[in-house]
């Protein structure tokens, strides 16, 4: 027996050892809980490098972010897009931003580009919010026949009260307002430094007309007039508010076209690296009929005029380009133009420069801006006689002009690296720590959640209205407003308030008049009682008919009288691409950079009188 045990024991020991090894190997395959690292941004073009191959394409043309600037266009339902938009891209803000206590990161969104039949990304940006306002982001919703974009807007929030929680924005949805009856001012301006604020319909248990007023110019404040914002659940009235001039309200980044293979990568994070040059954008800024945002870039061809695009500073007719707007039937209004035209009222050279630049580009006599970063690099190389692939990264700014190799390329350098943004805008920038960038990215995600929350609530309101006998949104809809609350990021609510009273905006123009705010006091006009029939109201243009808007279908807007088809002006039509630039010939003179404050107003030698002090 002992002999037998001696032979068996070694086999048992070997078997036990194998069992232990197998067990140990199996345990080693179990996942070990570890702290997951932060997502690493996917490779992007180095600042100054053009997009190559299948990488993202930086664009020098497209919509201006809705939160950056709003137009005064009449509300209209947005078109239906057959293709479903991708999920929002996660953004990590850049490491520089304009100075200011309340500067916040506003996330980007997808936009359907009709020309290329694809979605492009409207990059997020740093923004100094309008005092007392918080951004309510837009969203894509599924609609009959495809997908529809519902625009965002700046919503007022109540000032915080001691020992009380922060008030969240409350959105009120109204039935469709009547067509505006505004035709421009009917009395002369009280002073030479006044600008006109158009009237609007307001809700006072019923729609009443609030007439326009003359307002005294303020060097550091732009008035954004009251307007209605279309939504599938009804119309949101956005009361007028004071905003900052372009150079001090934030820094806008260029839109980007992403191949699906790029943004679909797991953990993909995007950081914008190119800014839109404000001096160049002023010479190529457009509004589009029925849209609440501006467009920048080459929109000079006749096809764009037919689609409703027109310059922010005037109109192009058979007799050429006319700067400014007329009165009566041809009266027009733009909030940015009403500010800058008064700013440079004593500088004829600025007005003449703007008119010559737009007129020359409409006629094809002056080079139009490139539409992509790659085209921009090629154009700059032709002007400067260089062969650098990333020549855009070599730009410098001297006295507001964009310079490459001692050549002024301000007309064609629509996008520029972030490092020159402080010189382009003539404002101070400050570094952003890694922790602050991550915190801003978290807030951006919360904004995207607000977008989803808003879409769900508006869809629910539409379903409730459809269940009623008269549930359609329009003149026959119930007149009682419906209200919802949104849980916006508390950080954004806090940053919406200006603590320093010295930085607070002036009183609203429609408040009781004063010496600083002369007011034309006209009585409110009541709206005729609405029943199932259509109410016919006077319009600014009696020759224009306004089609009934189907919120579930695309909108075909009429062509306005003062905007004829440019194809009839020139039988040959303007060229579809910007003309060749003669590197030996002189470049047309750009208008002076837009002012950033009282210190940047027109120089005294060009002005016989200084602007009145507020």
C-alpha cells in the first residue's frame, strides 16, 4: 500500500496544480473595474491645416449660428427634409475665449445644406449672452414626409430673488399672429442720432398692434426687435432686447462638413479651430426671407436672390445695388444695419465702401469670397505668390486688416485660426483651463438635453391640439395660450444676469418715453375678431399675397416686389464662381472694421459732430 500511494501522489499533485492554474487563468479573464479615462478627441486638422482626404471639411460659407445673431424676418415654418439628421456631435470648447464674467459655450447643431444635399455642422461658439436672456436651443423633429428643424431663440428669465430658487424660463405658445402692418416711420426722427424700431403685434388677451418708435442710438448696444418664432405647437413671442455689437458678443467658428466615418467614431469629440473673420463677414452678410438667422459667404448669384437671399445692408435691382432701405412699399429693416449705419452716419467713405463692395460682387467685378478653406488657401497663394499648403495659418492682423506675405487678403480670408481672433475683433481674450473646458462641455450636453425636452413637450402640445375639434394651429385655433417650462442649465441662468449695474442695458424702447428715449405715442390697434374665416388685414405691400402656412409641409414663400430676379437684369447672369484675381492689380478697399465701443467710433477728422452721449 505505501508503494502504491507513492505512485499515485505525484499524479494527484500534478492534477491539483493544473486545476489551480486553470482556475487562476479563468479569474484573470474577469473584467477588473477601473476608472474610465476621459474620451480622447479624434484626430482633427491641425490649426492652419486644410482638410485632406476623408477628414472634416472647413467651410467659409453657411448659416450664422442662431444664437449669434437673429434677423427681423417674418416667422415661417421651416422646410421638410427627407433625410434624418445625425445625432448631435460632442464638442470640447477651445482653450481661448473672449474676456467676460458671463461668457458661455453655446453648442452647435446640424443644418441641412440645400446646395450640397447634406447635413453640415454649425459649430458651437463662445457667447456673451444678452442681459437677462437664456438660450433655448432648437431641435429636429419628425414630421410628415421627413424631418423639420425648429429654431432656437433667446428667452427672458426673471431676475433672481434673495432666498428663492432660480426661475426657469417659461415659454408661452400663441396662435398665429396677424401679418405685420409695419410700413416704416411716419414722422421724422427727433434727432440725427435716432434709429427706428418697427412695430409688432403683441398679445394682451388678444392681438393688438404696438406701433414703432424712434430710439436714441447707443454706441455699445444693438436693439433686436420683437418678433414671433414659429414652432409646431404655435408661435412664441420673443420680446425685443438689447444685445452687444458683433465684436463683443462672442467669437463665431466656421461650419464644418463631416464625413460619416469621422463623426460616427466611438468617443468622437470635436474642437473648432477656425473662426469666421468679422471684417470679411461684413462684406458678405445676407438675410433669407422666412429664416431667422443670417448667412455669410458667397450668396451673390441670381439663384440665391430667387431663393430669398438679400444683402443685410441694401437691395440689388435693375439699376444696381442700393445701400440702405426705402420707405412705404420698399421699406425694409435689419437690426444690425440700423445700428452700424447710424454709427458711421458721419463717415460717407464707410457707406460708399459697403455699397461699392456689394455692388461689385453682385456684378462679378470684385472677387467673391471662397466657399471652403481649401479654396481660400489657393486664392491667398495666388495673391501672395506663395505655395504654402497651410497658408491660412500664416495670416497676421495689422490695424484690422488680414495680411499674408505683406499682402492684404481681407477680402478673401473668410476664416482664420483662433490665434488671430483677438486682433480681428480688437477684443481681449483669456485662456481657458482644462477643467473649465470640460465644465463647459458638460453644460453643452445639458443644452442638448433641453433641446430634446423641448421637442417632446411641443410634440405633446401638437397631439393635444389635434385631439380637439378645432385643433389646427392658425387663425382658427383656440386663442388661449399654452405654457411649458424648461429645465435649462442653471449655470446658463446664472450667467444671464448682469450683476454690475454699470454694465446693464438701457431701458426698453417701448417703455415710457424720456429725453434719452423719445417715443412716438400712438394708440394700440385691436385685431378684428377671429372666427373660422380668414381675416384680411392691411399689408406693407398691397401687391404681395401671403400663402397659408401648412405646419406639416414645406413653405413656398412669394417673391417680394423690391427683389427682382437678377437673371432678368443681366442676360448673361453673374458667374457662378468668383472671378480670377489679378495679383498685380489693386484690391478694392474694404469698409472700415465694425466698432467695438465708443473708443472705436469714426475718427474726428471724418466727422463734424460727435454722437450724443447716452
